[in-house]
């Protein structure tokens, strides 16, 4: 795996290639875990940028665009970037700068209103063009937050029926 590192919508550089446990592109929890250890700051995967080799949705040399919460002081090589923030009208909100953080804030506020506030940092588990999933610890156990596109509105209706 490779990572293009950004902060506040600006590319800082690249993180050297690293292995991860899962070959599946949307499984970003091990990517985030590695990056946070190497960089020393909280991170979130915004989106997959490219894949060389592999076969959808797994394998190959994957490059992710990653957002750090603050500018790290270690673990990356400066690089001006290559247009990864070019506007794309169909891009999901969670794939844009600040998107994952906004989802986590929304979920934390919603949990707080229900008397079940987060007890620690959210963990980004998956991110891809269909959804973004976080696991949020609470005193009553973990809560899962899933953001989907407007075209998946029926999924929330199905979840409400199961509830």
C-alpha cells in the first residue's frame, strides 16, 4: 500500500509503501492503524487513488489519499501532489477533505443526544465509493456509523424496519 498524505485539503507528501493484513481495497482499518503509528497523528482514508495490478476489489499496489488531523513531523517524504483534489461532482462527501471528521462529529453528537456519548476515538473500518464505516466506542459497547450516498436511501429504511 501507498499513501498520499494531506492536511486541510493540501497535499504534504507520500508515505513509503507498507504491507497490510487485508488484500481488500475498502478495508482501511489496517491502513489507518499503520499510518497513525508511522505518522504519530490521527488519520482517515479519503479515497482510493489508483491500483497497479490486482483484480477488483483486491490485491495489487494500492494508493490511498489520506487526511491527517494535524501536520505530522515524521513518516513521510514531502511531495507537491498530482491533482488529487481536482473537483469531481459525483464524489462522495466522505471522500473530500474534512468528510470523515464531519461524519465522526455528527455520530458523536447524535450519540450524545441519546445519552450514549463516545468514550474514545472512532476507528475508520471501511471506505469506498459506496460507503464509509466507523466503529465508535461507547460505555454500552461499540456503535457502527455508516454513511452512504443518496442513491442508497432505501438502506436506511430497511435498517429501520429491522430495528
